[in-house]
C-alpha cells in the first residue's frame, strides 16, 4: 500500500487512547494508512504532502445534531441575530426587502424573543412592511412572528385547528402574529416556497405532491450551501436531525454527481400524528441507505418545545405561569408503545427533550422498551437536556442513553442572552440547567452538536463555550476539559452512531476523515480557541475544504 497524501509537521491528536499523539498522518485512498514515522516511510517522492506547520490535526468533526437542508436554505435569509429594538429591526427588514424584490416571503432568522422587550405582534411587522408577507423565526425555530399579509395569505389569520403543542396565538378572534411550533408556522413557510425543504421537520413525511425532477434540482443549491458551510468548519460527518426519504434522495443525487462532501445520517421524523405502522418507513429507509456515506436507521421525535415560549415540559410550574408546565407532544403510554416498537425493529431513537418533565418521560419510554424487548446496545439518545431533575441523571448510564448536548445553547455561553430564558427556568432551578459535566461525571456518554441553524455551527466556538462557560448563580461548574470537549465532537459522535470502529479516531484502517486547524488548539488560551479556523477538511481522503483556495 502506498500513500496518496501525507500530512507532516503536525500536532496530531488522534482521539485514540492507545496512541493519543503523533506528528504525521499518511492516507491511502479513503483510509488512514499509517501514523508518525511509519507514515513518512510510506510516502514516495511523488506523494502530495501537506505541511501542517505545527497546527493541530484531528479526526474530522462530527456534527451530531443539525438541520442541514433547512440550514443551507436559511443562509440566504435575513439574518437577525443581535438585532435589537424597533429601529434596528425596521432597517434590517426594509434593507433586505429592497435587495430581494422577488422573495415571496421575507423570512428572517435568529429573531430574539425579547427584540422589542415585549411580545412581538403582527401590527409591529405591519408598521415596518405591510405590503409584503413577513415571517421572522426565533433562533430556536420553535416560534415565529408573521405580519397580517402573511397570515392572510397562509389562511391562518382567523386561526386553525392544530395538533397538541402547536398554537396560533389568538386575541379577539384574530391571530396576534405569534406562531408556536412547527405545525403553526408551516402554512407561512409554504408561502415562501420552502415546504419541500421543510417537510422533514414540519411533517416527517415526503413532500406532497411528490417533487418533480426540476423541483429537486431547484432544491439542490440549498443542500449544497449547507454542505459547503459544514465543510469549511471541519465537519466530515453530519446527523441531520429531521428527515424523510426526500432528504436522502437529494443527498444521493449529489453523491452520484460527486458533490457530496460529508457523510450524512438522516433519521425518519416520527410525529405525534403518525401511526405506529409508519415505523415501517423508518425500517425501509435504513434498508435502502446503510453505508458510510448515506445512512438512516434512526427515529427522531419531539417530546416538547422550548423554554422561552413556555412549550418545554416541566415537572414544576413555570415561575411566570402558575399552573402551567407545558404540554407533552406524546402521552406517556403512547410514547412507550412507540419506543417499544422502534426498539424491537432495531432502530435507534433520538428525542428532543428540553424540560425536565420531557426528559423524564423519554427516559421512562426507553425503560419500557428495555423491559419489553430486553437490554441491547441501542444507544438511544436524548437531545438538548436543558433542564433535568437530579434523580434522573444516573439513568443515562444505567440504560446506556446518549446525552446529546449543545455547548452553544446555554444562555450567556455564546450568542444567546441570559434572559428571558433564565427567568422562565426560575432562579431556584439554575443549578439543574445545562448540566454537561454532571451528566459526564455520572457516566453518561456525551456528544456535542450545534443544532444548526438554531446556533452557529462552528465547532471551535462551541468547544470554547464548553470549556469556559461561567456557572450560574448557585450552580456548580459545568465546563469540560479541552480533550473531553474534543472527544465529544469526534469519537463521541462516532460512538453515538455505532461507527466508532471506523471513524472518530485517527488510526490505521479507519476512514480518512480529518481536519487541519490554523494553529495548535492546546497552545492558545481557552478563551481564544474561537480565533482558530479550519485550514483543510479532508473527507474520504479528498480535500473538501481548503482555506487557501477560499480566501475570505
């Protein structure tokens, strides 16, 4: 075997406990051929060489929870993160609208719940742009605000019947403009012409009517934008945490054209209005897509919403809403039934659960599956875990449940403000919020992700947040050591996918997925990690991102 690419003069952190550090990596085709001195010995004089110049080389980052199709589409939307107050919002919307006269709907991303220091209404947006549909999405994507024209054209100004947990907020018989959860937002997003892209998260089913070839070709740029954005940040594996067969078909089209730049796993999104028999779709997706580039075999569900809108499910009342604890999206018995059947089929389960009530219900469902089917190495997952009752923490290790957490999500850690989220949680529960270290110390397997486009996909910013986040008042330190944070973005992500035997580490025979940073991540101060960038991303032995070829 001869080397096809040699990386030298590197600070290689392999994530392999048997050989954690070295200085060179040789690739042969799509596999790692050798490390260290053995790597240099394999490279002939004609072998291409990359001088890492003392920078860190890592296994390719694994983004364990993102929304790739949606995120790629939203890169072209109005970006509102950090915009605050009526004047700034007016300028942002009108400037974007003028520059995009052909947009069917002005869609904004990253709108702060407190952008006006009160609830935003359709009248506020009418005052800015009354003659074009406008829809602004919160950063967490669980709430949107639409103007009157958007509500009228979507047919929901007078409300609509929705499933549990979804709400068109009404006042005096008319919608206020606030739309809570995905079913409520879907009619407006359909106006924007993005219903095919959004179908995986909005309905979990394939778009109706079935997309034509021309419609699929029209959707490809959004997917490619998402893939390119992830490649530039060092990701070689992605778990797209919404999904349907159409998403896989779009990715497969890119693969056949030689334009797939990352390995992608796409779950089947099982909503609360689906029948148990719909799990056959998840089994069929796994049968048809089950290789190292495109795979399925996962069932994704939502148990609750988010803290800021009061849709996260809590064990206790919200401090500002006596008697309200949120509404679970699945009844306990029904959820247990779904878990038992999915687990019986050998499918992995991943559930969005933010409130402590939701986390407990999900754990109870997983326990029911173990009791019904017997224990197996299922590695079922819980996504987010923003609040947890201390009594439930040991259950993760006891049942082998993976804790999928986002270092960018805790208020004050990165881009999200401390309030109103901490007010909604209540000061008395701050000690039980965002417990990354507590879960790790109790034996839970931790994986990191961003939930992009909910938060910035950049893993270096998330790693910095994970190792530097300040403790809330009355809470303990929840930071992780740097190497643990790196593991959560590499071998931890591979473990969560059952692929730790071939990726997540740099070891001979493993997949040739790796990232070269712009400097030594262990030499910079912890609060400066985000100043580093990705110089090269290599997936399957192919360079899919090269900073030198993409200046700026």
